[in-house]
C-alpha cells in the first residue's frame, strides 16, 4: 500500500535555520496540498499544486516559505530563517483531479523550532 | 469567509454509548462537507462526506446528514467502541475553493471499556 509519505517525520531546528520537508504523493495523483496544523487546531491550508503548477497560496504562507513540485511528482516545502511560531505539524495530501474531494493525507512532519 | 465550528471537547463515553458530535459551518453557496478522523499515531483519514443538501454520508457505523437549513453536519454513531477513540475533524470545501479543505478545531473522543 503506497500511501502519501513525508520525510522527515520529526525535525528540531534552531531559530534562524532553514529547513526543507519532502512529500511523496500517491503515484497517480496529480494534485498535491500542503497544510499546517498547530496544537489544538485543525489543519490550515498553505498551498496546492496541480501537476507541477502551484495554483494557489494562502496568505499564511509568508515570503520565508516556498514550495515546489518540479516534475509533478514529489514536492518540497522550505522554510527559511525559521521562527518559533513556525513550530507545527506540516501535512501533505494528494488527490486526483475529478476526485479532489477525496484527499489522502500523509503522516506529517512535526517541526520544533528552539 | 468560510469557517467550521465544532463543539468543545474532549468527549468521554462508555462503550456502546450513543455519540453525537456537533458541527456547523459558514460558507457561501453549496459547500461539500466532510468528517476526517485521526487515530493515535496515524494520519488524517476521510471518514465520510456529503456533497449536496440532504445527502447522508455514512461509513463504519458513523453517519452525518447535510442540513442546509441549519448549516450543520453533525456526526452520529449508535454504539461506540473503544477503537473509535480518536480526534474527529469536521471540514468543508467551499464553492470555487480549488478543493482546499477548511477544518474545524477537532474534538477528541475517548471511549472507555
């Protein structure tokens, strides 16, 4: 069963450092989403791709955040100059166009900024 | 803007009790509505969905009916099991929202044997 995978599962970094997370979607899925979840809250949408095109970015995604999906397969989310407020669980999900209501989520990457 | 409001938790029930988790929403047009579940140590999973008014979504003994008149999508189960212990999230995709999910805060359900 090849579901959505994310790497790393946990990341601890010092404030000011850059971090990069990877998401591998289900292979036939052409839509990929990033969400952020803080403690006690539901996930919040950050951005999404259809194939390699980034079609929407949330206002939550400051200039320090950048996401790519260079070949329409895996995606990376980079945070530059991390701040303590960036500490959260970063979730990736994927779906097929036409069945976008059915988003399959990965296990998430938990980021702790010290 | 679009939003989802869930009842405050946590909720603790005895096995075989009846479960209701309230969810109301604010959105223009006709959103699609979802319940997602997160079991301990696992990722979010779609539990059930309803895409138009009066539709009933159901799965694993859980049900929820899309009520346009009350803008609600309450989750129910007639007899909960210990294995239902998890965090439950109500969510919506609004019209024209490019399939991005808007989630409620989630509620933790604990079921005692």
